[in-house]
């Protein structure tokens, strides 16, 4: 796609910046997974297997802990705020870029001599 993620000064991104860029997504995903595990643990296998797909989803949502529902809201807020920030700054940096001190740049396509 001819893009590269670099630090703001153009230096290469280290593991630290890579982790920081995805830290919020990682934490929210872990919390969502834990909420799903808590919901699954509270449902008997017989009840779960007797339902169709959509009824299983409803059952999981109804048995999910309250904090997991708040996490879904936090995930939505995070995604939409990423988009708003991305669209409202000149360099098109998203929130995760500001957290990590990174920027996405376009790179020139290399032309190989044949």
C-alpha cells in the first residue's frame, strides 16, 4: 500500500511504540474476552446447545457482567474518537498515533532496474 509507520522524527518504530499504538485496543479486547468467558461460564452446556445462533448471542448478552457491557461502550467510544481525531488533524494521525508518537507516511515505490 506504499505506507509506513514511523516516529514523528522519521526514525524506525520500536517495540515500545508498537505496543503503545495498540495498547488501548489490546486492553479493550482482553476485557471483552474476559466478559465473554464469564458469560459462557454462567450458562449450562445444555441450555447453550439447545439454542440457535441468534438465541445464543442473546443468551450470552443477557448473562454478561455489567462491566463487560460498559467495555462494549468504551470500545465504541474509542473507535469513533479515533475516527474523529483522524479526520480533524492535518497529518491524519489517529489517537493511537498521538499516544505512541507515530505517524503513517507514504513511501515512494521502488523501481527496480531490469
